[in-house]
C-alpha cells in the first residue's frame, strides 16, 4: 500500500470532531438517564414509606375535638 492509501483510511479532522461530539452527547444522555433513575428510585422509596404508614384513628378524633365538632 502506498502512503496515500493509508492516509485515506484514517478519519478526517471533521470525522474525529464528530466522533468526539457524539461521545460527549452519549455521556450527557447517559448521565441524564442515571439521574432520572436515581430520582425515580427516591420517589418510589418515598411512596412506599408513605403507603406503609399506619394512620392512627385517634388523631382524627383529636382534631375533631379540637375543632369543636361532635364525634359520631
């Protein structure tokens, strides 16, 4: 092979720039995906915690009494 043929096989400066840009965009998108997954996990944990709480019926009675409303 001649040196001209070898030169044509290497990416051009524009192609190298586009590859770097694609790498940066890919890294940005992957970081957004990871951040979104972390936020989703936190939201699910909060929802599970909220649903697992037991509501005390005495709290409702106390609030009704405080407001001066008769209980049933």
